[in-house]
């Protein structure tokens, strides 16, 4: 997955009405059906995904609530609140992530993860 900085927050502001569908329902001819249906609707050009229990969910975002409701009536799924979406945890370097110079300074093997 490619990380596009700020894209989800922009999407949440400008396309706040989001509908999640199970990913398996968006494959093959269903994908084309969904996109033909959405022509003329205020659909965000990209989707994003998340895991819910063991299922992969694909999120379609709309700028107009009526368009999201129309999509929901046709394909099912569930309406999401962007404010309730869990955020990615901040990644911090692990204590064992040392540079080569630090590994030599501390007497650690340069090529090992010990």
C-alpha cells in the first residue's frame, strides 16, 4: 500500500459520507458495475481499505449524503463516520534500530539483529 500523506484527512473533509463494502463484493464484474453506477455521483476517485475482524472492507467516499444513501440502497454495506475511524499508531524506531556507527560504539555486530 502506498502512503499518500494527508489524503485521508482531505477525503474526510471533502467527501465525508463513506460507505464500506466487503472487498469480495467489489471484484470482477461487480467492480465495473459499481463504477458505472457511480458515474454522475460525487464519488472520490480513490478508495481505501481496512480490516474488520477477518474481512477486508473497501470504502467508497461521497461528497453528497444523498449519493452515499443511493449507493448504500443499491449495494448494501454500512455507512461509516470518518471521525470514528481508528488512526494508524505513530511509528517510532525500535530500541534495536541502531546505525552502524552506534552498533560499533556499543559493541554490537554490524550485520546482526541481536
